[in-house]
C-alpha cells in the first residue's frame, strides 16, 4: 500500500481510534496497534517530524478512548535537547596564506586558534603496544603537544573495519578523548575525499576550555604543512541546534498526594528514513521499527486499556493508594533524552515510586534466545521473587516445555534504554527485552517479523509484575555491584571469519580471513571462499550472517557450505563466543 493511502487510512482511524479493540489483552488488539505504529504512514516515527505528530495523536487518542487520565497536560510533556549543529560564519584553516575549508565538530566551543601544526598520526590510544602521541612527546619533550594544532588521520592502521573494540578505538570520540591528555589547542581530523562523515552523532557538549575540533578533506596539503610544523590559523564557527521532543503519559487514576506509583514505559520514536548509527544511512527506505519500539509502545497501549477496564470493573484490582503511570518516551534513539528529561522534571518524584518497568524491543521472543530480564539486583531479593512469580503465572503457562523461552537474568541497572535514567535516580527497575537481531536499526525491522504470541505473553507478564508490585511491600533500592557489558545486549556468538567484502551483489559472503583459533578454521575454509549457507540460513551477504548468529549458540555443530573456484564444499563447524 502506498504511503499516501496509508496516511489517509491512519488519519481516518485517529478520531475514534476504531478497531476490533477488546477490554481484555488479545493478540488481535496487539496486531491492530502494531500494524498502525509500524506502518509507512508514520514514516519511521522520527522525533520532530510531522509523522511523529501523527504518532502522538494516535497514542493520545488511544489513552483517551480507554478512559485513562492525562499524566501531563493534554498527555504531553514537551522538552528540548541539543541535536547536532550547523556550521556558520568562517570555517577554515589558513596555512602560509592559503585557506582550506574545514567543517566544525561540536566537541568544543567555536573559536580562533593560531599555533603550529603537528602530525599526530592516527592519534589512537595505545594500539598493539604503540601510543603515537606519547611517542611524540617522548621524542620532542614533555609538553610538546600542548597548545598545538594536532593533525589526526582518519580510521586506523588496520583500516576502518574490524572487531567492535577496534571500531570504538578509531572513532572520532575516542581519538579526541585520547588527545585531550596532551592539551592541544585544537584537533584537525583528515577525511578522505568522498568519505562520508555525519557530525550529528557527535553530541559532546561544547566547552570553551576543551580543544577545538574540525575536519577537512585536503589531506595532502595539511599533512605536508604538519610535517614542517608550519604556523596555521584555525577558525571554527557553528551553532548548536535544538529540537523539541514530546513524552506522552497517562495514568489509571487521577494523580493525588500520597499515591505510590509504578511506571510502565518505553520509547516510541525510531529512525525515520535513517539516522547516524542506523545501517543504511540518511534518507532512503523507511525504518518502521516494528520491534524497536513499536512493540513496546503496543504493549503499553494494550495493557493500559486492559488495566483501566479491570479497575473500572473492580476497584480492588489495585490497592487504593497505588497508581500506574504509562509513559512513552521520545528521543531515545538520540540518546535517552526523553526519559532523562522526565526524571529531572517536577512531574517525577523518586520517593513515591515503587519501581519502573521498561519494555524496549519486546516483539521477537524466541525459544532459542529466551527473555532477557535486567534489574533484579537494583533492589532487595523481593524484586526478583516478584518477577519470577509473575513469569510463572504468565509466560510459563503459555508454552509447552519444549517451546518455552527461558528467563535470562542480566546483571546491572544501566544499559542502552530508558530504564537507565530511572536507575540513576535510585529507583528499582525491571527491563524486558527479547534480544538483538539482524534487522536491528534496518528497514527490515517490520511487522511480518513480530512474534505476537510472544508479545501477548510479555503483556500479561507486565500486568502480573505490576499487580504483584502493587500488593507487596515496595522493593528497597540498592546499588548494583556490576553492570553489563555493551555486548551483553548484542550477539553472543561469532563465526570467526573476517568478511572480505560487504557487496550485496555477490552470490554469498566473501571470506577475507579466518580468526586465529576459530573453530571454522578446522573446516579448511580460507580467503577467497564464498559462504552460501550456514545451518538452514541461506547466506547472501553480511546481513544474512547476522540473522543466523541472532539465534545461534556455542557448543552446537552447524553445517556450512561455501564455494571455491565454482565448486561447492561442505563441512560442519561450531561457533565461538564474542569474548574469545
């Protein structure tokens, strides 16, 4: 269906929020809400766009129709946040009378710097035993880099691709933080001609005392001058851009003094037509974000309506002094801005909060991955007992022993989602997450891939957690001893090959190398081979490999097929942990 027709379809739905909606939790209701929230008509729900206004209208009308009370005026809490920057005025470096255009980076305040150039190589933190900037000061003397304009090459000695730790190492942010140790006046990053750079993802607050930063594509001229420690003048001018986002909120009961509150929340924004950090870049296909996080938004809307209907039918459904607040956060994809602004607002009182439950990416429940549950160590043991009992009363009974997804308990209270904002305010949190997948932050994250039985199970689980929290003594917050690693939220396994090409026009995935010690090395697979199948997954490109790894585990032998010189070869291989 074309986007124009879908827009008309959604517009007709908004006034009355019509549909086969039931006062009970049903898969039909979940399909209805998620079908609209992940439709092309909402254009990927990007913060600040007209499509996001339509999304807000839909959510608000769903709350109104269900009879929920506005938690914010008109259900909406506006907030502003810094979102990138815009170059203005003069941005250039002048060397021996020759002016070269630069583009500012928002690491520090605008300014004019006159100093000598120094070639800092890649400006990396210590890599393979080499600390380039420290080596320069060892040779030239301590303090040599202070006050200079430091030139930093793009990427690193091993190119732009590699393992996650290497990719993090060669980022602008990593290089900038490393260089700050030596107190240069400014950093000028070199960018190859045609090499795209998106500065929107660099959100460091501009400081007047930090080194200025910019980049240019005129590598040869700048490098030649840097080798001579030539004098230069670097001028940087830009303005920070602000964007307005809107959190949405509704409550089962009117807010009143003395209430104890349980929050159920999740973000409702996504990537629109693509943002920095998405897999295919800006503009292009719509990123509908069915799992991320139309799934969580759908769960919240469905449970809000069901709980309101049950409370209307039975006042004893919840204790009289307990209220449940349903929150939809904006600008999570930009950096948890919506939830962080909320917990700093007058609308939030941590002392009256029992707990916060965050539902983010809850639409892909799989037996092979299980259900990730985080936050049990953010409170005394009663919190985990409550969640375990709720799981037994909901998810456990919906599946046979062979199909049942196991609960996978994750340590910590922090993570890349909105519960982290509440945990920082010393509130017990519960984070429900069905795991990463190959469609994450890609246009393929769409409606047909949602597991609605699983989403139904998690909706009933959320209700069980809320009610048990409401009737039990409130869990006592505690600071956790250990936080999760970033890759705890990502793939647990890897194949152990280095892709030789990311070209999607090949018949499979080209092997560029094999990781030393990887089990797949024992198959005889080598550089130049083309992998075409692993397990039951056909492999056409890196994205198919990611889909396979999404459900794969170590300790299992998988069949693998590859092509060498036109001949198909087969073997079996195990996988390796991402920590190996």
